[in-house]
């Protein structure tokens, strides 16, 4: 599911993915692994790619953010409308607070420098207008932010797509974390 804290039953009693990813998980990682507190980046694929973008944009806690085939404007695509209605109800203002593109358009996004996004040109979800990465790219550029949207010719939504370009994303984050 999406990285939201659900407000609708039956999800609201336990579906707190945004809180888990922003508070609980970082606390466990910092207590159990030799990491530098506060020095982190975030990335994800598909719904997780959108989650990475919204978590970075809402919190400002990350040095960099990247995504593979993210659902970039969920309040404007069938997948997102279905999920947001189920988790958050009908209030589109609530949806906007969990939509990466809407966060940028509103001026509330805390963008951590350049944003890297890869999408496969043969990704069925891209061609079916479920991902809408161009909306996010355009919003970021219109706000004066740096974004690189890379269309990867012939790639789909699969593990092979992610594994092919994962090293690029690791290098992108490593460079940001060194600064």
C-alpha cells in the first residue's frame, strides 16, 4: 500500500505506514546498525518509489531521494484515487498531503537537492497513465528544483528494470551523502 497513516476503517486502527517509515524504522536502524544518525537517503520502486518521494518531501530528513517507476501523482490516477479513497476517505486536501506532485505544487515540499527518477518506456503502468512522472518533473522544474527523469527505452516495471539501474541510484545517493 501507499505510505500513509490511514484515517478510514478498517485501516485506521493499524495502517500507519508513514509513521512506521519516518519514526519507527529509523529508530530501529539507528539503534542496531553502525549508521550516522540523520545522514540518510531514500529510494523505492512503484508505490514504494512514491513513498520515498513523499517521505523525503514531507520530512526534509533526507540528503537525497530517488525512485524507480513511482506513482508520481496518485490523486490524478486510478490506482491512487482507489487507494487514497480507501485509506484516507473522500477529502482531497488530505490526499494532497500524501501526493508528491501536490506537495511540490503547494510549495510545502522539502526537496533534498536533485531528484532522480527512472521509468521504463515499456512499463505498462506508465503507458496506462498510472505513474505520471512527467507531472512531478514539471512541478519540480516550475518550482526551480533539480530533477532528472530518465526514460529507459524498452524497460518495463520488473525487477530486471530496477536491478539494471540500481547501481546508478546507489552512486547518486553516495554522492549526496558525502556532501
